[in-house]
C-alpha cells in the first residue's frame, strides 16, 4: 500500500508538531475553526501561548495559593469531573464540605449547639460568600422593618473606603448603598468611631476587614463591637457586624489566638474567608459561616433531599467543581492546627526578613504593620525622581510581579508597592528579591543622574524629554488608578 506524502495523515503522524502546518497558521480568535486539529498540536500551541503568562510562583501580587503538595494535586485531578452540586450522587463530597464548615466555625469560635454542626457554606471565593452574607443581612433588615411598619427601600452598609471591590459589586448588584469611611494619610483602615457615627436605622451591617487588601492591617473589630453595642442600646437598633476575613481568617487564629475579632464578639453575625488564600488551596474556594441558624433567613435557603436526609444549600451558582472542597479538607487534616500555625509563622518570619532588607536600603517607608496578614506594603521616601510604578515595571525584567497602586480615598496621594508573602515564598527568595530591588533602585537613580546631566548640558532637547517623561508617569499613574481595584490588587 502506497503512502501519499501529501495526505493530512502523513503530516499528522510522521512529523513533529513543530514540523506540521498547524504551527504555521495563525490561530483562530473570533470564529470557531471549521476543521479539527490533532490533539498534540492543540496542546502544544496553547501550552506555548500560555508560557507568556507570568509565573504564578513569582506573582507576589496575589494572596491566592500557587503551590500544593503533589498528593493533593492527585486528589484534585481525580475529582475534576465531579460536579459538586450532584449531592445525591457524590454524598461523600457533600460530607467533606460540611466537615470543613464545622471546622471553620469552631476555629472562629461560633457558639455551636448540641449537635456540633455549624451554619455555613462553601463558595467559589470570598466574593460569592460576601454576596450571600450581604443578602442575609438585607433580608433580615427588611423583615424587621416590615414588622415595624417602616419603609425598607434604602438599605446601606458601612465600610472603610479600603474595602475590596466585591463589596462595591454587592452594593450595586443588590441595591444597597455603600457608605464608606474615608482613610487619611498614615491611617489606612476603617476608623471604628467614624464608622459607628455613620450608622443609621437603614444600616444592614457594618463590614470590618480582617486584613485590609491594601496593607494587610487588621481593623479593630473589638472596638467596633463595643462602640456599636453602645449605639444600639441608645437607639434601640440592633445593627450587626460582618467580618470580611478573606485573607486574615486563616492567619489570626494561628498567629494571634488572643485577638478577639470573631464570634467571641456578640455583634459579629457572619464571617467570610477565602479558602484559596491562607486556607492554602488553589483557586477558587471560599467560605461563609453564620453565628446561628437565626442569622440566615430561612427563605434564602433551598433544601435538597440527599440520601433521605436534608441538605440545605445557599449559593448563587448551581454547578461547580468538587476539587477545591476536597483539597480544603485535605489541608485541614493533613496540616492540622499545628501545621497551619507553622506555615503562618514561616510567612511572618519571611516578611520580617524582607522588611529588614528594605529598611536597610534607606529608600522606603514601611506602611504595613507587624501584626496583620503577612505582607509588606511600602512607599518611596522620595518619589521626586522615580516612582513605585517605575520600580514595579523594572522588577518585571527579573520575573517578579509586584503591584504598585495608589491608596483609596482620602489617601490617594500615597502610592505603594505590595508584596504578599505566601507559604511558598522562602527566605532565599526574599533575599533574592531584596538584591533585585536594590539593583533596580540603583539603576533608576543612575538613569536619573544621566538625565539631569543632559538637562543641564543642552536645554531644549532635554526639556522636551522631561515633559515626555512626566507624561509617561502621569499616563502610568492614571492607568493604575483606573485598574486599582480590578486587576493587580486582588
Ligand atoms: C481577596 C479579598 C476578597 C475577595 O475574595 P475572593 O476570594 O478573591 O473572591 C474580599 N475581601 C478581601 C478583604 C480580600 O482580601
């Protein structure tokens, strides 16, 4: 039998992918192609395009987990085809999510009843968790207002202007006004006194953040609880607190067990936490737990009959993967309290190493606090010659992804760099990063010097260059202001 040298089969089977015509053609971007291509060509082409993405391990912009043990990777791969919502078919997976909810509620000191079961649910991340918690507050407030014969069409939430973008989403999607306490230079979290002043009869809750996205700082939930109790007893209202512990929920219990921020405080009715941040699971998994059954209005809960017993569900999405829930349970039983504690201690220690290295350069002000989520937020002492945006851009050359951004209102004139220290960011990487930051700063300073000299030497051309440079910086700055809450800060 003759083999036709021009046939497609010949091309597919004999040559390497890179010798085939598939790598020669440009890829379809708008319309689905008419014909299939071989699987190895499809794999190679997509794999190669993805090489141009940043390396997740060097992405110091994100709180989200980038490394897990190979054993857990195996469990994840094995459950990729399991739809979480099929509780009847996959009752064990449902059971694992319930166990995770119970463990988290215990960790956050929920007043758990006789049967040891807590009220909560696994979500895609803290954003979905916050939508659910916010909805519960809105419904509770509406029901109470109705029972009092009062109007219930102007609900609001009080937060700091440092809130993560998902709160703004919640406010817009579910028609709740967001009342933001402004920040000021040197104070980058919600001031509890000002927050309580803003509370009125239409406030469905005050949202405090355990681990501000901008600086990692914990807001003073205990003081907020005290002040709000006082106001509630004076006014007869019962304004509750939600804690957005997206990043700090798996840090504080291990590093600062005596810090009271959770259900130990009576007004805290619900808490969200991102399993995919310091819960140490790949994206996306989050959790929301309520203090009591009464804090989650019954009409929001749907009931699924599974294996003859009742499984309540309260989520925005229907189908989703099971892997992340299974991975969360793996981390809980694999690491235990002590394991999480050691990892968080390592993160804190590596934060210290990096902080000391940066302080030694003499160029930076450290904005983040020692107590908080393990991250470093720092600004330039002198940004007249180059900015944190220049540093961020230059560090990309070495592979580091470190965001620079301006602070929220009213501290917009401060811009910072932020490095999130995750489990997989070791001491040696911290040392390496310091070396690269020093190198970049020196380069920027040297470039500036040459530039200044040329300004002195030939006036006209250089003036043009200075203007160009200023335009460049302004453009950059604007881009970051616009992107501030949607891209690099997550
Ligand atoms: C990350 C974060 C969120 C959003 O959480 P996702 O899990 O990414 O949806 C909300 N609030 C705070 C304080 C965060 O840090």
